[in-house]
């Protein structure tokens, strides 16, 4: 007679039924209550429109914040260099004081000269047109191509002599003055934000790392340092090239007797801050303005800028930008065009460092992740 086992028979636990997929849940909700589904969809669209409107209203503020962060990252290498011997607050104060003094010095040195030269240009405009009409090269062009040049010059003179047009010019000058005042307000806001961002840059980076899981924070922090370093090196290098172009343009244009050389030097400085096409565009604008003096002056300006662009491309830029992240030429073109189309001059300014940051992220994150995938993924049975 067999002995019965004292162990109880344990029934196998059945696995819980899989939860319905989101698509199945949505489909069941649509079948059960289509009104609620439509209401939720409409609410989602409404929330998206409200967020888009808020972003549109805050576009100027967001631009100020973006430019301030960009400048803070660009000035951070200088702050770190001074920080080797002084505390960070003192280093930030020294850098900000230097930037403010340089900005004030540029304004005090250029604005009075610009006002005087523009006033002289407006007063001497009709006489300059008459001198151009009396010049030999204008008569030759007029004899060769007809009276088109003479008609255009007479139109300019008639426009300048009309008091109503002068009133329109005054209104335009007032609008320009209001725009300049608004620009100074924006610059002040950006400088204040830059000061705060530079003072608390380490804290901002630590706070950003807290949003990443703990096991990835070291990698994220290293990546963040690489990106910020690339942006800083780019800003310092591009500003150095722009300063060289502006100073040399002021010297050369003053020697050759170009009109408003201070304004032309400022155009050259701003143009050099724009990658790829900025220096060329500023050179063309300055050479065309020099044409108002004489064709010889314009020709000398063109020759100077052609020589300078070669020196910048093959000597200055490789030496100054050697420590910055190398961006392929095709990406430089694409980034500059896309940045200019999306954000104008500011978009073109930040396009290259953004492209460099993306390259760093791809090299440090995407490529290693793909290199670790040495075997194809296993497919689980349904």
C-alpha cells in the first residue's frame, strides 16, 4: 500500500493577462465615448496653441537669455584663466568690468565720429553728387550708356532738395534713434544676464546634471564641459578675428580717405563676427561706399580686402581657431545658411558653435553607443 505524500499539490500560477496596448485602449475609448476622445484631442491642440503663443510673446526675452548664455560661455575661458589666481567672484567682476569698459570705449570713440561724419555726409551729399556728375569717368559712362546715370543723379538731387522728403528723412532718423535706444536697452539686459550666468555657471551645470540619472551624471558632466569649452573657444576666436579686421579697416580706410571710416570699421567688425560670408559681405559694402569718393579709393579698398581675406583664411584663422572644434566645410555652409534663415544675424552667429556642439555629442554619445552594439538584437517570441 502506497504512502500518500504529505506535500500539498501546488497549482502553477498563471501569468497575468497582458495589459492592453495604448492603441487598443484609445480605440476602446473611441468606441465607448467618442465625444470624450474628441474633447481630449481639442484640449491638447488648445494647450499647444497656448504654449506657442506664450513662446511667441516671450521671443525677445528668450533671445536675450540665449545671447547671454552664449556670451557667458564665451567669456568663461577668460574667467577660468583669472580664477587660477583669484576667487571666481573677483574673476567675474574683472571680466565684466573689462567688457563694460570696452563697450563704453567703443561707443565714446565711434558714436561722436559717426554723428559728425554722417552730418557732413548729409550736408555735402548734393555737392558730392555734382562732383560725380562733373567727373570724367561719369561723363564717359554717360556717353557710353546714355543719360541713365544723369537722370538717376538728378533724381537724387531733387529728392534731397524737397523739404517734404527731408521731413520723411527726419522721421526715419527718429525711428532709427528709437531703435538704437531699444538696442541699448537690450544690450543692458544682456549684460546683466551675462553677469548672473557667469557668476553661477558652475551651479547651473550641476543643476542640469541633476536631471540625468546618477549612473550617467559623470558622462553628462564631461560632455557638458566639452560643449561649453567648444563654444567658449569659438567665441573668443571669432571675436579676435573681428577685432583685427575692425582695427585694420579703420587704419587703412582712414589712410585712403574713405568716407565715414569709423562706420566702415564697425561694419567690418560686425561682419567678421558672422561666419563664412560676413567678412566678404562687409568688404563689398565698404568698397561700394568708398565709390562715393572716387573709383580709385574703391579699387584700393577692394585690393586691401582681397589681400586681408587671404591672410585671414590661411594665416590668422588657422592660428586663432586651432583649438576650437573642427567643423567640416559643408556643415559650416549648412549651419550658417540655416542659422541665418531661422534667426537672422544672431542665428548665423550661434550656428557654428551649435554645429560644433552637435558634433561633440555625436562623437561622445552616439558613436560609442553604436560601437557597443556588436551583435544583432535577439527577437523574443510573441
